[in-house]
């Protein structure tokens, strides 16, 4: 019984760490996507400014 409990506990901790890792990766991806969108917007505004003036 003890061996089974420790095995299940190890599995639970692995799952928790995996979920944390997934959340971290998703957060990093979201930030990078936001930065890329902002940079694209900045580039487009810089390109369109001389045309309007």
C-alpha cells in the first residue's frame, strides 16, 4: 500500500509541475504574441505616417 501511495503521490506532483510548466509556456507565448502584434502595429503606423503628412 505504501509503495502505491508514494507512486500516486509522485504522479500527482509530476502532473502539478507539468501544469505549471504548461501555464508558464502559455504565458510566455502570449507575451511574445502581444509584443509581435505591438511591434507590427508600430511598424505600420511608422510606415503610414509619412503618407498622411
